[in-house]
């Protein structure tokens, strides 16, 4: 009998699908790891990236900028 996928696994698959589609869509990608960054700093960065028609994807324990 096949096992039912957990919500965690479904979320991970969704994030992976989003990353893959973004890598195909955008010409340049940057993958970074951030520590000790405040939510205000993230907000400022997201705003600046939107102005450049860029996209920021964030995940728990993983930060992905596209």
C-alpha cells in the first residue's frame, strides 16, 4: 500500500518546483545562506529586488534569491 505524503513533503516539493520554474524563467540566479538578518532588512531587500523585476524565495533554514 503506498504511503500518503506528509504536508512537510508536499511543501518541500512545492518549493522545489518553484525553484526549478524560476531557474528556467530567469536568466541569472543567486543562491545565498543568511544568518542573523532582521525581518526589516529582508523587507528592504525584497522591495529593492521587486524594483529590478527580481524574485526572492525564502525557506526555513534555506534562502533562495532568484
